[in-house]
C-alpha cells in the first residue's frame, strides 16, 4: 500500500539540532519492508519540511520510521492512492451504494 509521510521541524529545535538531523539523514536508510517512491525536502519551509512517499505492506516499518524521527519532526503519515486507482475505487463504491 502507498503512504505519504510529512514531517515538520519541532519548534524547540536549535539550528544545530536541525543540522545534526540532516547529517543523520545522510546515512539513514529506509527500514526493511518500506519501498521509497520519492522524498522531497523543502528548505526554508516548515509545513511540511519533508515529504516522503513510500510503499509498505505492514505497519512495522512505518512505526520504525516514526520512532526514529519523532524527536525532531512532527509526523503525519496517511495512506494514499493514485488518481486512477481512486477513480476506479470510487466507481466501485458508488456502484455498491446504488444497489
């Protein structure tokens, strides 16, 4: 299943804390069971500063990701579908509701 992760820097972080987190990110790898689709950083932006899209088959790698970065980021992670998948799902749901 596809997920969208967004992270905003915690307000109490110093510039040094942010730099240390970015340095840690340079060597960090996505957990096993998580297949990244893309990751974007928005320098100077705080809402969100980091966007990651990935696939995962279970919650375990999402929990690992969250626990790894929760000290420096306010995290939101939500399931997502492509527009094409959403259109097909919507049509199926509307068909069921019509019956």
